């Protein structure tokens, strides 16, 4: 081989080596760029994940704050509404009767309205009784009755059903009122005395000893009060109390502490009209299906009625 040929071969080998070197450098460069890209992607992903969780956390905090504010507003407004309803003066306007109505009343004997006490006109608990947690008083009792039962002094904290005073005052002008309670006389008489408040509208009173014990519950015999069943009816929260006289009964929802209750007021128009009928059974008998349902649910324990405490 000539010297020029050797030089050409060496130059070609050098070129090849040079090309090979430049190729490996660009591959390394590409790989390093790829790594940088992957690292950057990792950082961005990590950053995005952090930002996502940060926003999620903030959103949760916002929701918690929003619902907290909403609950506060809701509870405050509801409390205010209850107070407004509790203290608002409600009146049932007694319209003067027409001469024809007065004439009709003149020929009808005055009817007798028998009133239950516990959970109908009032609710009470005594200082030896632990109350059910779901039923809580909304304030102090209206009055306290101190009696002695089996030589033990007992205090009863009595809460009056909303509008009970106005109810008694109004219906006493339409009916002869009688209190009939399954409670003990010593307690029932003291509570009735406070409800009467020297108005002498609740002078006739019947207690536990006048009830009949049937299937472990006290029922009230209206015939003991008056034998003429065409002009006597009972208002009682417990269907068992008038199980023998479903045609002479008006059911009412059991009351405990609800200050917004208006059941007594809602009854006034009906009671106003009932005094004009000749036989109360002709009107109250329309509720017979209702009593049957109440009787079934009360015996199966589905109603909220309370069997009087053994101490009452
Ligand atoms: Mg009752």
C-alpha cells in the first residue's frame, strides 16, 4: 500500500471514529433531555396533585363553614319562630248568636264536656322520675304541686298546654266542665285546683278510683258522670280511656312540651258548633273509624300516648 493510500485509510477511520463519537454524544444528550422531561413531568404531576388536594381540602372547609353558618341561621330562626308563636296572643272571636240560634239553645239541655288532664290539658313529671331524653321541657314549669304519697313528699313540675286557660274560659261558657283523670286524687285535685284558678269552672272531678281497670289500663265510665249519653262527651289523648264510649269521644294528640301546639284552639270552632246538636253521638259517631284505628295502634304501642305514671 502506498503512503497516500495509508493516509486516506487513516483519514476514513478517523472520520468513522469521529462520526461514531458524535452519534453517542447526541444519544446521551437525548437521554438526558428525556430524563429532565420525566423529572419535570414528575414535579408537575406532584405539584398538580398537591394543588388538587389543597383545593379539595379548601372545598371541604368551605362546605363545613357553609353548613355551620346555615345550621346556625336555621336554628336561630326556628327558635325565634317558636318564641313568637308561644307568646303571640291568639283569640277566638265569639260572634254574638242569632235569635234563632239562641232559641234553639234554649230548648237543648246544656251538655257536659269531660276533660282528661295528663297530656291533654297539662304535662307533668315528678322529681323522682328520670325523663326520656328526647322529650325536654322548653322552660320552667308553669307551677309546682307538692303532695305526699305514701308518706313521701313528692314535687310535680306541671306544664300547661298552650292556650289551656283561654280554652277553659271559652268552653266553660258553652258546657258544664268535668275533670276525669286516671291519676291519683291527691295529685289530680291539686292540679285541677291550679287550673281552675278560683273561677269555679272545674268543680266536678273524678279520679283513679272512679276508673275501671281493664287489661292493665284505666278506662273511664262516662255513665258515672251522667247517664244521659246524648249530652256527654270526653276529650282525652288516650283512646283506651274511652274504649267503652267511642261515640262520645273526641281524640286529641298527646302533648308534652311543644310550645307551638294549637290543638286546643283548633277544637274551639267544632266545640262551638257541637252544642247545637241534640245528640252528640250523631256527630261524634262519624269519627268511629278513627277511634278503631287509634285503638289498634295504641294496643300495639304505635301511638305516643303515655300511660299515667303509677305515682300520679
Ligand atoms: Mg291523658
